[in-house]
C-alpha cells in the first residue's frame, strides 16, 4: 500500500514539472512574438509655409552729431555753468575762463590805437604845412616825399594797432565758451581752476546731438549681397528704403520701443574681414539712447515658402543635423539636413535635405536605427512659425 502511495505522489510531481515546463515554453513563445511586432511611430508630412526670421548684429551707437568742446586760448577755468549729462541748446554758455589778463591786453590795444590815430593826425598836419613850402620852392620835393612816407607809415601802424585790438577782443570773447550744437553734455575731465589751452590733450567736454542715433554694424559680403539683391532703386540709399524696419536690442536685453531703418553702407569691403560696414538710424526724442552704448541690431527676414520642422524631429551628430525619413516600405533612414538658426520657438527652417511631401518621424527618434520598419501614424505638428519673445537673444 505504501508503495502505491509513493508511486502516485511521484506521478503528481512529474505532471507538475511537465505543466510548468510547457508554461515556460508558451511564455517564451509569446515574448518572441511581441518582439517581432512593428512599432507605431507618429510621423508628419513636410509642408512649405510663410515665416519670419530675425538675425542679430552687434552694434555701437553714436549720436547724430558729437562735437568736442575745446578752448581756443590759454586760461584758467573760472566757472562751469552746466552739469555733466545736461541737455544744452546751441549758443548756451558752458564755461568761463579767467579774463583778467586778456582784458588788460584789450585796454593796451585800445591805447595803441589812440596813439596811432594821434600820430596820423600829427603827420597830416605836417603834410599840410609842407605842401605850400614846396610849391613856393622854399623846400625841395624830397622833403615832401619824406613827410608823405611818414604819414603812410603811421597809417600802417594804426592798421596794425586796430588788428591787435580786434585780436584781443576776440580772445576776450573766447573766454566765454558756448555750445556749438544742441545736445547732451559729456564728462568734465577738467574742473574749476584748471589751466587749459588749444593744445590740451583732452577736450573740456563733448556735446552729442542724440535726437537721432546712428547704429553702426557690419555684414559679411555674402549677407550684404543677399540683403540688397532684388531691391529697386538707382543707388543703395534708394534700395534701402525698400527694406523692412529693424529693431534695436539694448544692453539689458529689452527691445527699444521705436523701430529704425538701414540708411547707408560703406563703399568698400574690408579685405581683412570680408565685411561691409552699415549704418542704421533710430529716433531718440526721449533721450533713452546714449552715444557709445552697445546693443544688437535685429533684422527681420521674411520667407514665403520655407520648410519648417520641429526641432525634436532632428538629432545632431558632429555638428550636423539629421532626421529620420520614412520610405515607401515604411522603413526609416537618416537624412542629413541644413537648417537656419533663427528665432522660431522649437522649430528649424530647413534649407537643404528635405522636400515638400516627405514624411519624417515626429517623436521617439532616439530608439530608431537605419532600416528600422515602423508603423507610421500621421499626426499634425501644430504651429511651427511662432516666434520667440522679441527680447530673447538670437544666435547668428
């Protein structure tokens, strides 16, 4: 009886082992079948659309007119009548120099004029006395010529004295230094009591007319040709009128509220850098912009039929951009593309490597390899031409 029970138990164990083995085999077969299934990936169809890109160029700002204020004479600064950074009008008094010595020179010159005038009067009286004596042959004509020469000499001395007086008066006027233009005062390297002259290294200050600001920047030769190509006009100035308005990004990364325009460009290409210097202008009635400030000139570029794709559909390898292109057999292969870096939010503009109607993998490209077969699911990419905030920096 005991033997029968042992045999039965052995049979139960054997059946359990056989059942477990079959289950493992079935499970392994199921996993293998799952691994062989084609995975579904979302794909998008490449299409052309209109968009606008921006490109930034470093710039330095200068006022429409910047004038150095210098002393024409040697003297000590007696008064400074304006403050640094003040707005002044043309003809407004800025500095006064000590005029004591020059006033003494003026008085001396005035006295010399009076002496010369008196000597001329004396010479004229002597001439009037000499003429009758010559006519009566009492004295010779030589004596008359001598008297006339003295009168001529005295007249020349009077002219010289008057010139010295005018020069002294002019120097006296130069002790009052006025602004030759309307604008903003710069810094003062010299203070009251400083000795200044026409040969002083630094100017007393500067006056910058900043009602209109000039922004100087440069294009490379290729960009300049692309910018001006197709524009109508007899010269560059006329062609530039057809360009769109530009923006100025200030040092705090904010955008200046008023738009500007490109006005002119240099006639030479810098042979060392291959660049063309360009000048744009911005209105500055409120005086926000200052001479010497730096910033970025932002130039828009309108693209009518651009291929725009999401950045997440691309991957980068050794500085090159690639996408996974879906073939007719639903197998993917990587395709190299060229893109424009711009200001589109999460998108690239493709300049080479894709055609309208191509299908590319939209998401999950990290798990793909060349010749991987997928099950494409067509989806919409959404808005691809949305610009970033205008205050955001744009890489060239």
